[in-house]
C-alpha cells in the first residue's frame, strides 16, 4: 500500500509520462524476478499467439498489465482527458439502463474494468456496483482508498447471507452490477469449457446468480491498445429474463460457454490484455460436469 501511495503521488504530480518511465523499470523487475508469473505468461501467450513466446512477448504482456494498473490512478481521479477511448456497443448499455430493471455486466481479468468510469459522462444514469468475494472486496476497498478515497464504488461482498438480497436491491433500483467471471475461488462450482485449445474451468456462480434473479447479462471489457488508447466493448452475453421451466441449468451452461468463446476471441485479437498470471488450465477442487 505504501508503494501504491508513492506511485500515485509521483504520477499525479509529475505526470503520466514520468510515471510510465518508472513503469518500464517496474515491469522489467517483475519479469526478471517473478518466475511463476513468467511461466504462466509464456504458457498463455503460446496458446493465444499460436507460436512460441519470447522475452519480448512476455515483456509486452507484463507491461500491458502494469500500464492498466498505472492508468487506474488517473481513471479513479477522473483524468479522462489523458486518454483516447473508443466505445463499441454503447447502445446496448443505453437500452439496458433505459429498461430500468437492472443488468449484470460480466467482465474478466482482461484489460481494465476501471475504464468504464470514463463513459460515466456519456451515459446519464450510469450506476455500477461490484459483486465480489469478501476477501477481494476488502483488498479492492483498500486499494481504491489509497488512490482516491472519494472514488470507492459500491462493493457487495459475496459469501454473506444477505449478498443476494443486496444484489437484487441494486438491480431493482436500476443499477448495473459488475462481476468478473473468469476465476474460481475455493470450492466454487465450475464448468469445463474449451479455451484456447484446452479444457479450462470457469465458475458457474455468477451466471447462476443472474439466472436466479432473471436479469440480462452484458459482457464488458476495457481493452488496452497501447499508449493512451482504450477500447471499451459491450456485447450481449445472456438474457435470463424469461426462463422456460426446467431449462435454467442448460441456459447457465450455455452462457458460460458463450462467455468462454468471447474471451477466446478477444485473447486472439489483443493477446497482451489477459491478466491471469497463474496456471489457468489447472483442474480446480470442484467441477460441474455437463449432463
């Protein structure tokens, strides 16, 4: 947290250019002295690129991650003027907000979820709460407070008895509830899917929640394009508003598989935006096998 506060101070007072110079040194340090993350990066990039990944590929991967973390400082402090941000699928978000019934925004550890803050001025009435596991919620709150105490968003800690009620209330109020659906934690039930040519295991819980609450789900990614450029993408993912009797599990499984297909497409198109620096294709403790 101390290092984060120092980097925030340097970046806000000396500017983004100076901060990015330091960022290249930080990237080189972690590339050299984080062998586990380096192995995970190489293994993933070989899948996404379709060829052996070299040191320059891994450096680009590490730097893209560092750059999005660094840019979070400016996004949380509303310095949107520093960025060139294009948006795809904005009409989809408008329709969801205008419906007034609330919508799930499903992201991944891909690009920058914080980039959505930049469209707040273009989308009137945009209100976003994040639903995440309790221990992650505490970490996120501490990080946001270190960067800008006024930038803390509503965070719903999953795992509590009243978590579903809180999520439902946000949706009933017409809010967007954001979740990241590409990591399992502990004994989370997961579904085996094909991702970049091999079986991977994605959590069912986020989509099951959307199905239980009968809400639509939109995929969102804030893709880092290098320099000061981002592309925010919204895509239809699933609509659980009207579920035929006995079809909920099948529709949930289909949504997880579509989510995997969307992630794979973006990994092929912009491979350095994938920020899961561990063995993503390992078998988790609990799996849900499709009937």
